[in-house]
């Protein structure tokens, strides 16, 4: 039987799409291999969100071809959307598949393998023009302990630094009935936690007929109760309405975890980024969530060294972050992306300043994470135990509803289960220990 290898770079949406391709090929009798040298077809699902992501994508394409020059090589993802012509020139690449055709990837891979049909999508180097949500047609996704469910794609916002709307196109949503069917299917297959994902999930439903909302979808999910808990991936601050906050902080059906991209703690920088909110609005939102549910993990993204960011604006960001009850930070040094307005903004920050600023904000994030984990010691939680043990300790590992990594002693029968524990400290380890409760 043919073997496939998939290497996924970038975000959860890419991971979901790779999982879907894998599931579809598996259902056709293919087997997955972790080694490109063993594969008949290699797929690189690329990313271009930063310059580094593009370099890594290119590197993985070339490296995989070197490891197995006789395998068929398929490249897809956001880097393949913006740089299709360049990738096509790399010797050994047999297919470059755009986002518009991504839902047909399994069929294209099979045709490439069985009939040698190379395929280069025609909308190369163009924005994705897709207007309908199209997914890979697999019954239910789930090779992971916590399967991803992609409910939305694309973005209409065009923040001044972001390439994503250019690569993935306009916002489009999976129809409500299909979301509910897929969630039910995952529940029937025994999955306990599902991670809802998309590029801009707060926009969910605005493109559907009749128009609906992310809040309405969440309410319907809670009423259906198909799985034990649902985790939401990143949501834009202006789209987290009071009713969404009330719903997710009052119901254990939704994980105690919210991830909100902040990007800067200075209003002038936010406005130059074309982010449609102020620090005041962001703080009100975070305070409301924290007041209603002090144990909810609130994470944020921050971009460091946006062009023209002054020392004062950077200090404003640091002070703002320190004033918030955050559980962790994801810190990204600014990376100019061609075709975005910010790529031509004056005031590029030099690399020493960039390093210094990035290290400082990462330290703020680490301190916030430690504080959040320390506060959880002695409390009870349910850990979603993964199907693989920690390589170093050999212990079971998993995540709490509030996104704290936990390790537990116990047998393999606890894998893929929600295990109640009391949380204990594990100094300098980056995780907590879970003492299992006697039943
Ligand atoms: S909201 Fe802004 S940052 Fe997020 S994907 Fe859309 S354009 Fe990019």
C-alpha cells in the first residue's frame, strides 16, 4: 500500500488540514510514515506568516526532496499560495496546490501517485478567491487526543502587517449543520475534548444564509453536549461580546481558556497596525473575563518592534502587559511581509533593539505563566491525558481546562481520558504534577 509523509508548518488551521488529508488517504488504504525516506508521496504544508516561516518552508521542501528524490513531492499551504512560481522551479516538486484547491488534495495526491499527474494550481501567486467554505470530505477527524475542528477560514480584516487575508482569502464559514454533525461524530467516536479552530472564528456565520453568529453556534454546541469540553482557539478582542464572555465563563462545557491577540499595548501602534480596538477596550474585556472567572487562562499575542515603535511606545506595551491578569504570552518579533502596507513603513527597528525588546516581553510572559501556575497549586482539575507519555519522565502528560500542562503517574488505560487530579508543584519543570483522586 502507498505510504505518505506530511510535514506541517504554521498554525492550527494548517494542522487541521493536514490531519484531514491524512485521514482521507488512510481511508483509501494508504499508511502514514514519519520518515520522508520511506514515503511514496511527501506533502509539505507550508506557512508564510513571518519571514522565518517562509525560510523554514523552503528549507523543508528542499530537505525532503534530498532525503527521498524518488517520492512524489506535493507543496501546499500559505507559502505555496504566495510563492507558487518560485516553488514550481524547485527540481523535484510535482504539485503546488493553492488554498482554492486544497479541499481536493487527497484526490490530487492519489492521481499524482497512480497516474503520475502533476498538478500546479492556476491561481498561483494570487490571493485565494474562494468564497465558499470547502473542507476535505472526511467523516470525522481525530487522530489526536484533542482533535481540531476547523469551522471557518479566511479573514476580512487586513491588519497592516498581516499576509493572511492575501493567502487565505475572505472569511467563510462551515454551515452550522455540518459543524454540529462533525462535533457529534467526534463525540460518538469517544473524543472528549475538541478544539474549535479557524483563522478568524469570531467572524463565524456572518457569511452564511441566514446570517448567524459565533455566539449562536456556541450556544447550540453547549445544548447538544456532544463532547465533554470544547476549547476555543484565538478570538479577536472586538468579537468577544459580553454574551460570549458570559456563556464561556459560566459553563464548564467551554474550557477555562481564552486566547486574545493584543499585538501592542500602545494605542498609536495599534492604530498603525489597523487593529480596530484600543488598550482601554482590551483591558475592559480581560478584566471582565477575569472577574467572572479568575481561574480562566487568558493568553495574548504581542508583536514586538512594529516599524516606528518608539522606546516610549514599547514601555507602554510592557506596562500594559504587566497590568493585566494574563496566564501566558506568545511573542513575535515583527517580520515584514511583502504586499502588506507595514512592509514599506519607515522606522524599521534595528536587530539589537529587537532582540532586547523581545527578550523583555518574553520575560514578562514567563513571569505571568509562573504566577498563573503557582496559583493553581492545591486546586482540583481534570486533565485530558494524551496518548503518548512524556519522553523525559516517562509519565502521562496532558492539559487542564485552563491550559496548564500536567504530568501524572499511572497506566496506559488513562490515555485519552479526562482524569481528575489535585495539582501539585513541580519546580523548574514547566508543568505541574497531578495527584490522582481516589474514586
Ligand atoms: S485579524 Fe488581522 S492579524 Fe488576524 S488574520 Fe485577519 S488580518 Fe491577520
